[in-house]
C-alpha cells in the first residue's frame, strides 16, 4: 500500500523531544499519555506507515529512563465499565497493561485508584492488586475541583492523595480509557514532588489532533470522525495564537480546560511553564509525514469507514442517529461522500446482477476484486479467496480448495454444531486453505498472499457476520458494510 509516514523517523524525533522536555524541568517529567499506547489502529490507518505499536516502541527506545503509573477511576470499577474494542472491563485492562509493560522491560511504579470514596468494588480491586504484588494508591475526590485552586493545591486537596514514589526521569501516566484521572494524577504527583523538594514538570502526549497540520487537513478531520460520539471538535488554539501569533490546532476540551490547568501549575510551581495547550504537548507525529497526499487519501477513507460503522450501529441498535448526522457534516467538511471508496459501487453493482450478498476489495495495485455468496462460501470467504488469488497471480476461476475439503466442514457445522448455514465463514475457509496447502503448491501460493491484503479496504453489500468481520480485521483488512441485513427478521447474530 502507498506509504505516507516514516515510522523510524517518528520514533527518533519523538524520543529526542521527550528527553528535551525532561531536561527543561531539571530531570523529571510526568507525561500524561492520551489515546492508545498499544494497538493504535486509527493512527496506522490515517498515517499509512505508522505502526500500531509505534508509541510503545518509542518508549522502549528509552525504557531505562521510564516508569509507569496506571490510573483507573474508582467509579468505573464500581460500574464495571468496559473497553468496547477489547470487550474487557477497565480493571481487567489494568492487569493487561501491567503485564504488557512488565513483559517488555518497563517498571510499573503503581496503580492509582482515582476518585476513591469507599466504593466496595474498588476495595476488592485494591486488595487484588496488593495480593498480586502490584502497589495500589488512592486518590480522593476534592470538593470544588477543578476551580477551587487554593483548596486543590493544598494539604487538604492533592496533599491527601497517596504519593507514588518514583526514581526515573520519565513517569508515563496512562489509563484503560478516558475519564480515568490521568491529568489529576500527574498534577497530584507534581504537588508532592515539589513538597519533597524535587524539581519535576508535566507534559501531555496526544497524537491527535496534529497541532502543526491545518484545522481542515483530512488527518485532523478524521480525528473528529473518530470522536463523533463525544460531540467534540478540533479548534484553533487561541492561547497559542495570542502568545506567539502562530496558528496551531488543538482539541476543544483541552483549550477550554487550559486556564484551570495553568492556574494549578502556577500554584504548584510558582509560574506556569506553558502559555498554551499546544505548549504542553510533545507530539512530533506531524514532522514524520512523508507523503501528504497519501495521508489525505487514507484519512478520507477513514472518515467514510466511521460513517458506515455508525449507520450499521443504528441499524443494529436503533440508536445513534445524532452521531450519523454529525458524521455526514464531517464528510462534507472533508469534501467526500459515502461513495468515496470504489469498492462500494463495485459491491452494490454486482449484487444487483447476482441477486445475493457481494463483497468488494480495493487491491494494492488499485484494481477492485469482488466475491459473491455461493453454495459453498459466504460473500466474505469468496472475496478473500479471490483477493488472495489476485495478489498471488492465480486465475480467479481456478478451484484452489476442493469440494472434498469443504464438504466435511459443512457437514460438521450443520449435522453436529447446529448451524443452518452450510457455507464456510472466513475462518473456516482459511483453515481449509491451510490444510490444502500442505499438499497443493497452488494453495500454498495463494495462502502466502495474506500479508499483501493488510491495509486493503473491503465493502460488503450487507452486514456480515461478527465472525467474518473479526477475522478480516485481524488480517488488517478495513471493513465497511451497507446498513442492511442479508435476511429479514428481528434477531441477527
């Protein structure tokens, strides 16, 4: 696929800039890590060439200088709040994060339970952490937060919070999701450090919006699409414009909160080191874009994908019309519509000809391959087989998996597993292809093409099964579906 981002350059620039910020504060920095530290697939889609674990790899390049604090809101523990992308609760994700950090050589200083007010579930989780040997600290609600600065920055405010002792120059503060209290954790630690006579500072690391790209750049608009459910927006950083007469882009919530953050830092440090929200950031991602047109195209596709995800959700649940309306406005802002991908017109056109569900995929060479539902394969399975044949140079009409390999799987599904659908899903098709590749050079050749499909865009004329969608996403294929079900009914799985 066409690349537009230099990942190696980004890691080098970002690590150097963070070290620079550490030295600015006398050798210690609390870095609030926004967004996803791992698995940042949004960034990899809008910045082709950005690896999903780039931020993590950047931290690994300076791992000896890094300690980690993970913040989790006690109310989220009490309500069993879950990550939609992983399907696990925030408290379970904390344990996952600890494993990931420690497994990669990072020191985890503690887990901070914020907004603690005696929630029973938070007590259970704290005891669990202690039993596992993971230090757990409590931070309490502060009356008048965030506006009563004198109370917050006092022994009755931040002073009541349990302090996390750290020894390394860079303390990364991360969390399972938004609303976990990362900023408050950073500033509370900053208060205690200065009470102890330790020079330390604070900075924020957010990949999006990209501060040094225009407000109307598709990369920044795609971030608005990604957060359409929050009803937030990218705006010009008015504080930066006033201080430096330079136009930069920031998130509206960060700009709105800046006067309070500045006041808190002034109270803690005596003087705020920052004149704007942009000043607080350390993001260097905009300096590693190598092909602006490639990133613009990729971002426009991401906006369209967000739209189809939203309309599919409305079709499934009956709620979310406001998000769809917002995404329509965002598409207009980007100068595109839902037909931006040629895969959509290809899928819908062939569906009219065949009378059944069809999938279409844009290949790395720009051509479009389709696959239709048959007696043996579903539309997703048919599409992935045709796509693999295309990239591996095999005739699309050639039968790669024989009926003898498919029949036993279909029989197992219908006779023993209770399925009414004898057609193979993508996972079953790939399993059959893998088995066939042991004795067929052609099948082995077709199977070897899987990596070439990573980053390709697929569109289906109907909503495909969760099984098919999960497999395609694991393969790195971007999926959109027309918001309609294959069959009429009230219950769909």
